[in-house]
C-alpha cells in the first residue's frame, strides 16, 4: 500500500497546496483504516466491522506512513507560508510518531494499566445510534469481535516471544474488566446490550423487537465466548509470561524505544538524562521565582507568623502530651480539631486561612487550648525562611 505520489517540482505558491493535499489524503485513508474504532478521544467512522490489527495489515500501515513521511520531507519548506510551515511541523511530528509505533511493533502490546482494546469496545457500545442502519452496523461489529480478539491475541503472543509486554506488576486485577462482561446474569444487563435498552422512536416497534432479539443472540453466542477466550489467555498465558522488569530499556531495542516514547509524549528529541536534568533545573528556577515573589511585606500582611517545624515538633508534641493529659484528654471530635488546629498553625508548612480552620483555632476546648498555649510559647520563624531549609 503506497500513498499517491506528489509532484516534485512545484512553483512557490503550490507548496502549501501540496501539503494540504497530502495530509487530507492521508487522513481519509487513516479514517478508513480505523473505521469502527472508538475510544476516549473520539469516535471512528461508522462501520459494520472493527479495524484489522493483524501483522500483515500493520506492515501495510508502516509502509504507507513511511511513504507519507518521505513525501513530507520532499516538500520545499522555504516555499511554505507561515501557517503552512506550522502545520507542516505539527503534522510531520504526528506521522513520525505513527511510523515509529509501527516500527517498534507497539501493536504487540495493545493495552496498558490505563486502557485496553477490549475496554475501548465500551465506547462503541455506548455510542449514540439514530436509525436502524446504525443498529445493523453495530450488530456487524458484535459478530466481528472474535476475529478482532484473535488478531490481538496473536500479536500479544508475538510480543511475549520477544520480551515485549506490559510489566507484570501492572497487571494485577487488569483482567477484571473482561470478567465483568462475563459476570452479567441477564443479557439485557450486559454492557454490549446498552444501545438496545432505549431505541429511537423512528424505528418501528416490530423492527426494534427483531433487532433486540438478534443482539441478545449475538451477545450470548459470539461476544461472551470471545471474552471468555481472551480472559483465559490473559490469566493463563500473558500474565505468567509478562516481563518482570519495569524499565522500558530492558525490552528489545529498549533504549531506542524509550527515546521514541520521549519524542511521542514530549515532542522533544532529548536523552532521558537530559530531560531529568532539565526538570531539576526548571524546579529550581520556579522555586527561586516563588521565593522572590514572597516578600517580607506580603507575609506580614497575609500570614500569621508560625513556629518553626523542628521547634514545633520538639516543644509542642512531646511536652504537650502532659498538658493534654492534665486537661482531661481528648475525645474523637477534639482529636480532629487538634489536628486541624495544628495544620492551621503551620506544622505542615502549608498555612490555610479557611473559615473552618479559623473556627477550629478559636474554638475553646481544654485540649485545643493547651496546644494553643504551647504554640504561643514556642520560638517562631517566618514561613518564608522555613521554606528555604
């Protein structure tokens, strides 16, 4: 599969048109490739099937995106207008990411601790449907689930064989989202029956009844067995063989893969160590700006002077036990007020002046009064100075 070639020698005013034609053509192809796929980011093009995810199809996609990238790099960048140049930079990074995902065969690890191909089908089940044609397409998707799952299972097996898998420690309980589909006692309570509980009034009643009957049959005879097979695979094969390490660099070609993931999620072509160093530098810079903003005048107006944390711990917490005991101890409610009082007084470095904290500070109980008295006699320091320790 190859993208349609673009002309090589274009006048200056045609460079932008070539770029737009290229990304519009590629986007239409991409929509067709992933028709029927819905996730948290949006809905795919309507289809009566799910996308193909087998190795041969993945290879075709890799070749197509490689060809698109080559056509992008052949564009005369100096002939692009300002807006087209911006579009070029954003689009090229996107294509480069899609291509790298194919090259590293990320489709052999089609789930993580956050999302999975089988849970994405929940978005498909909850998608709004407006007429009988929409329901016919959805029934086609239900019947396509076994093929879809089988292709993913084959891909995951290939990933396991080369040590490319989700870390085992992140898989605890991950199979529960599959088991929940199987645990439904009544078909009408099943997730995949969701569109048939309430159907549009423009569909005749007898057609609705027929569609519901077909849906129940598909769920019982097609969807549930496919989920049962997937559940057995995850529990009995994938989980025991998943990698024991967390480091992405421990996987095949791990260093290059990790670098590609950095480009994918940050758009920066930087080494991991350089990003870590940059993060430390930015935190230090922001801290200096914060401290420069916090002037003594601002603190005198805004904040009550609070005890230094070491002094508070040494003078208040041990010594005050005797004062609290002498005051008759504390019930549960008083203990809660004591904690909130201490928080307001500054023992956690984050001083809150909320109305609730002010009420707790001024509320009189023997135990809280004992703490207030002890705090008042403790050496104090400016919160700004404490922040620099």
